[in-house]
C-alpha cells in the first residue's frame, strides 16, 4: 500500500465518520469539552449500543479520543485528529 493509498483510506474513514447526523451532533457536543458517555446518551436520546457504534467510528477515524473512568468512558475531540482532517481537506480541494 502506497502512502497516498493509506492517506486516501484514512480520509475515507474520516468522511464516513462525518457522514452521519448523530455523529455530527456528537462532535458539536464535544466542541464544548470532554463529555461522559452517560451525558451524551442523555443529550442525544439514543441507546447505549447506538452510541457505542457512533463512538467507535469517530475514534477509529482519529477524530475523538476516549478515556475510561469507572464504568463510563469520557470522550473528547482529538486536536491532532482534527488538525489532520483539516489539512487533508485543504490538500484535497483547490485554493
């Protein structure tokens, strides 16, 4: 796999993660800082398995990080992942 193919695959994962209304809502909530999964469940009115699915895609795309505290995971936006995404989009588009 070439570096460009790897970059394209990574960017496709990011776009997949961004291609859902609930995941965009999660990112908007996380813009305010770290949030417990329990708070995200309350805010989004979705089930725990649905939240887990969305968070897995966001974490796998490198947009979000999670840390365990007791039985809950606390999520936050990954500054490095956000920067990589912005740079990749800039490189993809002219201007």
